[in-house]
C-alpha cells in the first residue's frame, strides 16, 4: 500500500494499492454486461488446494493498480451516463456557492476549492426519478442490476449450499433469497424494504443496497469539528474507511470549510455519502439554533442535493410535544440534530419546521433521489433512558413520516439508537419494523453498557451484531474515541473492522447464503497451518501478520506446523490429523474399527496394533489433510 | 501505580497501587464481623452531588497501599485458620518435589524456588471437607458469608431498586434474588448451581462464587509455553489481570519450570487458580501422549492439590467412541487436552483413563476441595463445527460425570465452546443447563465468526455477552492474540476489559440488582461534564483519560462543558439543559405550558415569551442539572 502524496500540499494524499494478496476483479451481470461490478479476490497460497475467495469490495478504484488516482480530478463519473440514459432529468446552472457555505472564511483561510465544477442534474416534473419510482413502475435500473451482482458474491456457484445455510439460520421473519436477481432488488425497493442511496449527482458512485434481506452494511462517520482536523485528513479518512470495508460514509463536519470539505469527499467517493444538513444550516446562523429558519434550511438542502449527497439525516420526528418527555432522563437529548431542533422548538414554542415542511422536503429530495435517513433525535444516550416514551414516541412519528415520503416517491431508512441493554434490543427492532413498515433500520451500535469509555467500539459491537441479526440493515460504527474525542485514522480502522465483525456475525446467524464461505476458508487455512492464507482471509491481514510476527518473526514460521501458543511439540491441530487416519479405518470393511463400543477387548487390541503400524510417523503431512478437507 | 522491583532480578516485579481515584474499603458481614470483605470505592469529584460508588474488587492486596507487598514471601495466609477451625483436616508431609515436575532442568537453568514450603492439608476420612458437603449439611461456611457480602455490593441500600431491576430484566429462568444472604449462597451450592473454587491449601484466597444467580465472572488465561516467557512475567500477568478485573486465573503453562511457576503464582494469588493437569503430566513423559499413564496423571493431581490449585480442567468426556465423530470436521479437535486424550485413546485403543478412573479422581479432589472444571475437549474450533454431534455427545457425558462428582461431594462446573454463531448460542446454553443439572457453565467466548484473527477478543466478546445473558456463569477471556501468539501484558488487559464489558452487559440484561448503578453514575457524570468522574467510573480510567487528552490535553478541559466531538458552541448535552427548564414550567400551575398540542397559538406565543425571559443565560449551570438528577 502507498500513500500518494502530491507536491502541492493542499491536495489530499490518500492510501492506494491492493490489500495483501488481493486483486480487483469484475463481474459482468447478464442483464447488463457492460457494467463492471467490482469484487476483491483473495489469492490463496500455491498448493492451498482450493479456489481463491471473492469477497465484497467497498474500496473503489483506490485498490485497483490499473487506475491512476488523482484526487485533484476526482473519480471517473461513469454513472452520469446511466442517469442521462433513462431521461427525465435536466442539467442546469446550480445554486451559486456563497461565502456562508464555508463559514464566511476570508480567502486566505479557506481550503482550496475542488478543481472542477460539474453542473447539477435534477428531475423534471412528471418523470420518474427515484429508484423507488422506477421499481414501482416495474422498471429494473442499472443500479438494481449492479447491486444484485454485487450481493450475489459466490452464491451462484453454491446454490445448494445457500439453501442449506438459509435453512440452518434464524432470520426472524426476513425473506433472504438463495439467489438475488435484479427483479428481487426491484421488488424489495418497491416495497420500501430496501434502498439504493444514489443521488443523481453522485456520478462517482458504485451503487450498493441497504435492506434486511441483503448483506448487513456498515457506515463510518468522519468529519472535522470546530476543534480539530482538516480537509486533507477527512478525504483520507474516507478512503481509509472504505479500504477496510465501510459501505457508506457520513460526513459530519461542522465548523468552517464545510462545503469545500464535502465537495472533495464526494468527488472522490465511490460509496454513498450521508450528511446531517442541519449542521451546516446551523453554521450559517453562527451556531444559534434559535435563528434557524425553514428558508435557510431549504437553501442548504438544495446546496447539498446539487453536490450529490446520497442521504440526509433529517430529525423531523423531534416534535414539540415530545420534548418534555426527555426532561426526566439521565442524559436528556444526546443527538446533536435532535437537540438543535428541540431548542428551536422551545425558543419559538412552535412545531419543528422539519415536521411542518416535510412535504416540501420530500418534493425537493425526490428531484435528486436523495434518500431519507429519518433521524432519531430523541435516541437514548444511556442505558437508563433506553426504550423510553420519548424514544418510542419519536419512532411512531418516523413511521408516519415514512409513509408520507413513500407516497412522494422518496427512498427512506430510519435511524436508531444509541444505548440499549441487550434484553431491550429486539423489542426496539421489532417496534421499528412494525411502525415503519419494514423500512431499513440504521442504528448507532447500540451500546450495551455505559461503563467502558475508551472501549465503546466493543460495548456497541455487541449490540450491533445482535440488532443486525434481528433485522437491522445498516450498522453505524462507533470508534474507541466515542464520548472522548474525534477519531483519528487508527480509530476509524478499529471502528470499521469491529463493525465488519458485527455485520458478518449477523449475516452468519441469519443464515445468509455464502456468508460462511469465508469463515470456512479461513478455518481450513488455520487448520492446515497455511499461516499466510489465514492472515489474508481475515478482515485485517496486516494486524494478524504483525501479531504472529511478534513471537515467531521468521519467514520459515509462516509455513510452520505449529504456533507460539503451544510450541512445536504440543499442538492439538496436529494431533487431530491422527484422528482422521483413524476415522478412515472405520470405513475400511476389513477394519475392526467399528467395534468402538469399548467392550470388545479383542477388537481394541487389533485396532491398537493397526494404529501403531500405520502411525509410525505421528503426523499426517499437510497434503493428506488438505485432501481430506476437499473430500468433506 | 508502581512497578515494585526487587534488587534480586529473580523475584517478580508486580504492579501495585490503587486505581485512579479509588480506595480499598472493607465490608464486615453481620454473620462474621471479623471477616474483611474487600471492595473498591471510586471517589467522585468534589461537588459531584452523589455518593462515591463501591464496586466489586478482584485486585487483592496489590491495590491496598496499607499492605506491604513482598512477592518473595507471598500473600498473607489468612484462610488457613478458617479451614483449621472447622476441622476434619490433617497437616502432613506432602509429596516430594521431583526433578520431572520442572522438566528435569539442571540447577542452573531452573527458576528460583519459592521462598517457603508450606505443609499441605488434606481431608480426613469421614469428615466434611468441600463447600458442597458443608452446604448439603446445612452449614454456612466463612467462604459463603464472604462471597455473599462481596456479591451484595450496594444492594442493601437499594432494595427497592433491586426489585425493579429484576422485574425489568430477562434472565431466562435464573433465580437471582434481590438480596444475597449466606443461606442463599449455601442453598445454591447444595443444589450444585454454584461453586466456590477454594482448595483448602490455597490459604491466600479471597473467596468468590461462580453461578448463574450471581454476578457473571470472567477468567484470564496466563502461562508460558515452550517458546516464550518466564516465571517473572507470568506472576506479573496474574497481578495485572486481577487489577483489571479477572475473577479467576488459569495457569496454562507448558514447558519447563512448570511447578515453580505455579508455586509463585499460587502464593501470590488472591483469586482462584485453575490448571489443566494433563499439560504437566504430558511434560513428564516428554510430550508423548501415548506414554501417559493413570499413575503419572494421578501423581500430578496430588502434586497440584497440595500446592493449592482451586480447580482442575479434566477432559474426562473425551471418550474413545466419540473421537471418530470429529473426523469430518473442518477443524477437528482444537482443545489441547482433548487432542492429547484423543491421541492416547487411539494409540491404545482404550477408553480414556480419565473416564475409567473418574471415581478415584473425585475421591482425590474431594480431599482438598478442588473443584472440577469438566473440560470440553471436543469443542468446535470453527463456525462450521459448532453444536455438532461430537460436541453434544461429550456434553451429555459431562452431564453424567457431573452427577457422579456431586455424589462424591465435589464441586463442579462445565467448560464450553469455542466457536458458535449467534443463533446457536442459546441452544448450546440450554442444552448445558439441561444435561448438567444447572451446574455452572464456563465458556471460552464463544467466537461468533472466524474471519477476524487479531480481533478475536471482539468476535468472542459478542458471544460471551450473549451466553452470559442466557445463563453462563463464567466467561473465559480471549485476547487479540488468539490463534496468532501468546498474549503479552497489553493483550491481557485488553482481554480482561473486553470480558468485563461482556459480563457486565450480561448482568444488565439479566436485570441483576445494582448492576446498573455504575452505568447510571457514569452517565450522570458524562451528562454533567464531570470528565474526571467519567474516566474514573469506567473500566479503564487510564485509557479514557489518555484518549480525551489526545485532543483536549489541558487540565482546564477536564472541567470544560464541551468535548472535542462538537466543540464549545455545539453541544447536545448543553442544549438539553434548556429542556429541563421548559419541563419545569409544565409543572407550574401558572404556566401555559400544558397547551403543547400545537394548536393554541396564543398559548405558544406566551410560552415563547416566557422561555425568552427566563432563558437569558442560555444554559443552566451545572449545579442546577445535578440537582435535577438527584430529584429524578
């Protein structure tokens, strides 16, 4: 891996190059052979005796050595053609960028603007624009074909196994199919049960799908605050997060240079970008929530729609009448967006303008196919406040708003908590499915205890795995710095890996077809002492290798038939290989091995003799074990 | 915290000193006021407006500044008197230490022997010796009184709350009482549902209890292998592990100096020590499982009984007839003890001597009150092998052996897996409860996916939290180095903290009385910007503080009413404080605040005016918020 730096220090340096022993491959879906759907193929060691493993790939062109990365120019804008092809949109002169969009910074303090300005597209009246509208009309878009191919990953070759995995799992009423067709994608979107966040102006996008009948996704939050970090750091954080598996990225920047930071991120992002527009709106009125207006907010929405943001967090469920419900909480309102709106409602003693103008917001977002991520402004910030009346009252309103947005043709997902003890997670999930008509749930954690600041990736990873299993479609990561500071690059990686674990554990438990292929490949590598394959099949090959190297650094140890836990003489996996020999004798009709009841003393003596005879070399060699794995 | 080093480099240097802002306090149980049951009191900042928080304390005298730690002499042997008082034991000349006990090392290579030799005690025929025997006879021992006081921790002052917590939780049929009496402890032990691992020769012990109706416990594994580490490192690892919360420690040493390492650990350990005696027995026959004999194994048991080991992992359920069931597995047999016994069974084609001599093993262990930890030698080593016939066949045999051991008067717990996907965890737990008559379950993880080497504390922390919730009594930690290398000091700490999180999350979900007190105290500190209290109430104050310091290092920031996530202007917790003001007006009969339906325009205008009037200073001061917390 390389860090591409640029002589001009103002252009972000980002991490490029493939992951260890991996190469980018592309699937060509039958329905649209011109599409190139990226996968990562993990190349196993010579003589592994099994095929390389394709895995889902979120990393974009950054891991493709055949692509020249130029952050200054942004990624290729291939998807624009898809949008133009289906028509119903117009290119127009977008809103002028105003000084207030970047916090009224003087020129010398402003970050360098992105190199190019792309005129925005928007939907024309009377035409279908959103994926939801196409789906309802029975039309399969290129985005739908693309995500179907992306999700199928190894399933086609494993259809029989996929059925078995589904039968073995427990999905709590989900409808995961053995094989995903573009038509299945279309139907799930039409039903509101899945979304493809894909602003028509985010032409750099590699589309992905969020829904409980698809692979569980994860989101990484990045963004500077008034206190720390720069444009450069945020772009690299995005590239770094998707390298390790983030399916979407939210830019939660506050403070200055907010428009420019977002532009750099969007023009270089192959994954959907989400934002919370109220943060920028608040910056535009100098941080005073009381001064927020619908006009100012609407102008901010247009600004971000034109830039290509794929989903907006909108806290329209924080209604005036719910605010007093938080007064008796241990931690009150902990959502930034929620607290801003609560303060506005209180100061004016009026219903939230997000709620009263919800129809207009829908009409606007529909024109660009920006998806709703209906924010949980009243989510619990502590175990004590979990599943309380404030939280559930808001959730009921989000259900009501979901139906309005659907009627308007908009794609919708719903945000969830937060802090929830284990025994209240399923109650929360079930209520979301019921109130919101199975619109995808997108939760932050939840954290299952409050007592471990510094380890909240773990307190929340537990809750995330569980809610993913129960039906949550996307898990928003929590980093070790949560509650303590802004995540740096290492924290982003730790957060992403932790959440990949949670999402994958959820997929396994649901019986997701093909999910277990990777576990099995890694376990075989582990059992056969293919150390390098074990590292490379893992979520973080670099860390696995470095941990192994701490005790057994030599290259020879990468093929050693032992590890530092037990040492060379004393290895359970080696001993197991004898057991296989033994079992083989049981299938031999000339063998006495079937008399394993422990009573036939004579049979035992013969077996013992036989074992000694064949067991002169105590361990089978690796080839035989591999052979045995292949047969099984 | 200090590292006490010694001029003689052969004496282990260990970490001493209290945790940040903590002091050791002692409870004196009514039933035995001479007992001093240790607790850690977390001292809150001045003006916190709430009492200091007592928490369970596993760290022993090492965190008590009033005790002079001399690793060379070992800890005070207070418990010997308890054992002698109740009689039925004799002191005798123990087994001579043999060169083979330490791997036949020449004198110059041998680690320094521990300073003192204590003659062992053993039970006399016809007398009650074990906690189980006393419990069945209706006798409450000092150990029972001690653990009752230790478990109650804050419950007495919170009885009403305890009932509410129990009602709110979901314990899947456990019988957690609101308040723990010594008689409840006795009854649970008599029932076989809990154990106090407490070899009569481990006089340094601070007793603790393991059972599903008590707080969920965690174990940390330490131990050198033929490849790495020394006696000194292992003693410090033990002290380090209990500092962060390990309830028991297993010494899994293999290789040389195995007897001496264990002696240093035991003489300095206030927590129960567990071992796997077959490891040492194997060392005595140069690592060749085929040469193991019952006599050699029995001699090793006696050696370790006399030293004071509190529980033995014994893989007596690995029966000859089950071994072929592992042949079709992806990862065969992954338990070291299991694979050793499997190899022995195959080589001799005989039933395991652990199974055929199980009665004798019981009689021996009973004399010292060593508890059984019936090993799961056939546990799954991969997701693919979870809950298979081999695993469950062994579990059924462990159930049969549990009843034999109980009949003999021995305390028993059962070891469990391993690698299990989320949807199979509860099935596993339920089967253990059924087969083993609710004897405490003690599981390694389980890991919920195989794909993250380097992060298996997390893959397994998820499973551990869940199985703890479902009824598992003790969780054996997994460190980040699992599958890759031996844990160092940092790995031990990460493993322990991760498992404290899992155990606490489980206690919360079960509705354990008083568990949530710590979450609530920390959440209040967080909400009130008492940064230092937030750090100190957490499981790892050092890490929390250092994370905070990375972005806001100044001392003044420790009292700042903002954090680096949002910066000074933009804080949801501050805004929430306004909400409290608003809510207060709702309770004011002169207020118009009750008209919150959003229709009474006139009422709204008045409320708005009122808010502006009283809201001149936008944020309440911290005192008012604290006051409001106290009232709620």
